[in-house]
C-alpha cells in the first residue's frame, strides 16, 4: 500500500469503523448507484468482493475496505 492508499484507508476506516462494507456503502464511496455497482460486479470490472454466506446467488456480498481503496487509486483509464 502506498502513502495515498494508506491515507485513504485511514480516512474511510475512521468514517465506517469496519473493514467490510455493504453494497450501499461501497456504491456511495465510489460514486455510483447500487445497480451500477452490481452491473460492474457482473461484468468483472468492479471492486473485488467477498461472499459471506452461501454460494451462488444467495450469498451476502461485502466489499473489503482495502479492495475499495485499490479500486479508487489503481483504476485509471488512459484516453487517446
């Protein structure tokens, strides 16, 4: 984790006080709707996530704070 990522992690952890966040919390942090977050997940281009209980469609999805920080700091697209 670089210094930018550490600072962002500390800020977010200070706000949420937990290392695993809900879909709604994650969507708010990255600035998209929950539906868009779900669409990004389905396309395999969203934030890394964990299934907390069950397998298949019925598991609870949680987003590790470190994965959110990586997504925000490493997900840069170069334009032509």
